[in-house]
């Protein structure tokens, strides 16, 4: 049908040119009216196709001979020169038609190649870019709609319960009825279980031996696909498949990473229980054994009191360790929120210092500005932060070194600094000291107690107040821990 339509255009064009020449007597005005027929053949070959050009060249030869070559209205030719001219005309018109149709085909093929290249480039960019899965799949479907006469296209995946999730879809009408589309996809899922998943338009996506999703493409009725179109459609479908498989790989990588983190946490907990819990338990057991070995009459009251105080201190130490672990768990699970109230930072610092012994307080110096503004914080939790920082500074410094606390106001935030002359932190370890269960490698082989979660808790508490906790080396040795809290009023 399409070829007959082209042939009809060729015949009509020759009839039109012949009528034009006859009506306006162009054969007596122009030296060679055959050029008009050649022009028609050229245009038909360029814009319609090879078959129309060939038909028009043959018909032009016959029309030119019949109407304009003597004797007219016959196909006979008396002059040898006219025979040569007619033969040359037929040859030139045929070659012209063939060449122009080839040029047209080459131009069309070049445009097709350009479209394919642009389409695949955009689809490849969607695969390799940092777009979300839905954005990348939508981009691929849009490119598919650009190069093919698509009625509907969709990409699905499955959740953990096997429920179908519509990840991206596109329709020629611009409005996708998701309910009817999912119903149609369910039919294909039933067919896929019947081992017909290889049908045209339905491409399952497998990962790890299981079906992770599928790509569904429905062409408009009576659409004829060329081989080039089929290859391009298959290439774009493969791009969508790669996007889904990449998502599954990322999920698998996340699960693997989570398992690694859980394994590290388990190892850290076991190490902590075997080392840091053993020390206070050993002290408790030694004190209890001493109490049991002595009879009540022989036991000196001062000695008994000292042993009981040791038991109490070690029990408090274990209680603090367990409390820190529980606090960290609540913070990481986002199960704790600060109870904000307008508070005096000097009072919070004073309350924190009261928990230390008189001997420890001799090593602590405090510098506060006179006009220190109140801050909106959870005083209990900020007090815990200050106590942890001071305790670390005292614990990891020499017994005769001082720990300094200073407070200053900077723009719309207050800065609390804790300065010590301790062992300091190497540049390699500076970025890890706020990680849970991390301890300075130089402390692991020492008797200095510690679990490695105090600073992690401090950082989480400060960040819950929309503040920041940082550490920088101190000039001359030691460390400076800075707590920055915003100055804001309760609304």
C-alpha cells in the first residue's frame, strides 16, 4: 500500500508537469523542457523515494516522447539525434532518481544514527549518574518513548513481601492509569510463572537467582518495528534492567556493610566486656573475698569501710559503663530528645565540678565572662557532656598538670573549651576519636580504664542541641575540646 502511494505521487507529478508545459506552451519557450522532467525526478528521489523516482523517470520518458518529440502523439522517432537524446534522457533521469534516493536514504540513516546515539547517551548517563532509581528509570522510559511508537511502558520491582511496586511509567496519552496498568502487569506475572516470560514486551530482571523486577513495554497497535528500532528498544530495556540490578547490588552492599558494622560492634563489646568490665569485677571480688575471710570480730571497722567503699566505686564504674552504652543506643536510635530550658552555663559547670573530688578540683581552673548569657539547653545532658570532657582531661593527663575550662561568646553561639596537657592525638587518629568504641592505640596496652564511647555520647548530645563538638591539638602538647551551642530563646 505504501509503495502504491509513492507510485501514485510519481505518476501525478509527471502528469502535472506535462499539463503545465502544454497549457503554457513551454516547449516553444524553453530550449529543452526535458529539464523540467529531470527536476521532477530529482525532487521525487530526494523527498519521496527510489520507487517514485524510477516510475516518474520511465513515465517522463514516455510523456516527453509522446507530446514533444516529432512526430508527436506517437512513440516512433525518425531522427537519430532524437533517439540519442531520448536514450540519454532516460539514462540521466534513472541515474538521477537513484542517486537522489540514495542521498535521501543516507541522510535519513544519518539522522537515525544521531537519534540513536543521543538516546543511548542520555540513557547511559541516567545509569551512570547519581540520580535516584526512579529518576533514572523515568529518563530511560522517556528516551524509549522518543524512539518508538509506545502505548505504555513501565518498570516494576518487588518489596520484601513480594508486593509489586511501580517504579516508573510512561504513556502515549500522557496520563497513566496506574490501577489498570498494575492489573495488566499482574497478567504478565501470571504468564511468567507459566514459563512464558520471554514474550515480546515483557523483560524480567533477575538478581541472585530471584526475580527482582521487570520491564513492560506495549507498542501501539499496527506498529511495525524495523530491525534498527528493535535493537534500540532492546538496548534501552537493558539500560532499565541495569538500573534495577544496580539498585539490588547497592542494597546487597548495604546489607553486607551493616553486617560488617554489627560484627565490629560485637567484637568491640566482647573486647570491652573481657577487658574493661573485668577490672572492676576483679576489684569487687577481691574486696568481697577479704571481707569473707575475716570474722566480724577480727575485722577492723576502718578496713571494712575501705573495702566497702572500693566495692561501691567499682560497682558505680560498671553502672556508668552500662549507662553509657544504653545512652548511646538511645541516641543512635533517635529515641531521645533534649528537654530544653533557659539555663545558666556557669551553674551547669559548677554542678559538674561538684561531682569531682577536692583533689581533682585543685587541678581545674575555670574562666567565665562576667556577662555570660543564658543558653537554651537540656541542663542535665550538657552537664554530662562537661563531666565527660573534664573526666577525660584529668584521666589522660599527668597528675600534676592543670585542666582549663573557658567560656566565650561568638556571634550567636557560646563556646565552651576544655584544655588539657595530656598525651594528645595524632593526625591519623584525630578523625576517629568520636567514633564509638574507638580508643587511642597508645592506651590499649595501658591500665587506664575506658570503653571508648564517652566522646561519641558527648558528640551525639551536643549535635542533638544543634551544636558541634570538635577537637584540635593544643600548642605545647595536649588537646582542646570545643563545645559550640547556639544561643536561642524558647519560642
